């Protein structure tokens, strides 16, 4: 059971838009920055979004992030078949046992 | 551009200690305001943060693994290492080293599969 809750799967057609949610609490998302990672099959995760909504150099603006309260959302527009991957949210949890936490991951299928 | 490469045994026996090394290239492990990290992923499952060591030497561990984990840095070799003791089959996973620089893990190694089995 992950501390951050993501839907197990989402799907959409090429060219469409999809959003992936990440729900947490005041000890994690509510008071810390959220980052998002894309993991293509058989590869290491890749940073897509940091500080809730910033994109590292080289990440297209089709990918966006937002945060409201204790939830965060990753948005992907203009879906491509190459976007099929697992997506993870992550953040620091500032509870007594402070540590980094990740969501359980969301499998994106581009139909 | 900094790159990371994990290395170590691919098979460890139950109750023994898992030892992995991450070699840093393209930059010095002594420089920068970085957290040198270990993250693992059991087969077919999600990511689990193991812990990290700050460039100053301070360590931070996942509470669920803290009693069994040690992360250290060898500046002379530009490497950092993971030791996980008393392993069981539940520790079978792909182990990644990564750098946390912007309150996010922005550089990752390719990962190394470690199987715990007799």
C-alpha cells in the first residue's frame, strides 16, 4: 500500500489529453514539492516534472504538473504511442519517520 | 553531464548482505549540493526509496529498512555504496542509484537486478 495514491491505469487515444492524479496528505504533498517520473518498459525512471510544475530541460511542454492541497496532477496533451509507460509521483513525507515516498504508479495506454 | 552506473552481485543468498556500488562519471561526488540516492523496484511493482547520503555525509534512510541499510561515499573512487543486511526474497528487485538535486531524482543509473535466492 503506497502512501501516495495513483490510479492503476489510464488510457486515451493518440492526440488526446490525459491526466493522472496523485493523492496524499498534509505531511507529504500538502507541504512539499511533488515530482513526476516516466518509466518506459525495461528502462530506468526519467524525471518529467519537479517542484510541482517545472519541466527539466528537454522535456516537451506537452507534459505539465499542478498541485492543489494534498493532491497533484500530471497532464499529458497530444498523446503519442511513445508515451505508453508507467508514471510515478513522488515527494518528501515530513512525518515523524521522514522519508521519500512514491505513488504506486499508473500505467498509461495509448489506444 | 553526470552519469551513474550500478555494479555488484546479481545473486545474493538469504540472510547475507547485499552490496552495491554506484560509480559517478562526468562530475565529482565531492562537489555540489546533492543527495546520492538508492531506490529499488521489485519485479512488476512500484518504486521504493531506500535512502540517500548528503554531500556533507549525513544519511537518511527509509524507516522500513533503516535497521538493515548503510549508505556510504568513497570520494577517492568517486563512488557511493549500498549495503543491505539480512536479505530475504522480499529484497529481490532492480536497484537504482540516483541523484536528488532539485528536490527530485533527476539523474538515474540504468539499474541492476539483484535476486535473493539460495
